[in-house]
C-alpha cells in the first residue's frame, strides 16, 4: 500500500488482484484532475488503485495543504527574483 494526500491506497492489477509493493519503493502517483481517480506507475506499468476503507482525507487539511503550497511557490518565486 502507499500513502497519497492523507489517504492509503492499494495497487490493483488488470484482474483486480492486489499488487504488493514494499516500504520505500518508488512509485509515481497520478490523480485525474476531473474525477480525482488515483492511478500509480510501478515498475514501468500503470495500475488502478483502491482506497483503503477508514483512511479518509480531511478536506479542510487538503485545502490548507494546497494553500500552503501556493504560499511556498510564491515565496520561492520572490526569492529567485531577488537573486
């Protein structure tokens, strides 16, 4: 399983069987901007995912995280302009 945006997910193969990944394994997480479907690339193959029940993200925390990222981006831009 892996964690993304305060949620936990499992990778599923084309037959819906759980794909085991180990702690520390690098994966690339992809979130569809329209329906927020989560997919992940692992070992050069893209898998669908299933969210683990009981692990739900707090929407307020997500919005705060987005705001914090925007503020960080603005700060870094201002620092790059000053250098």
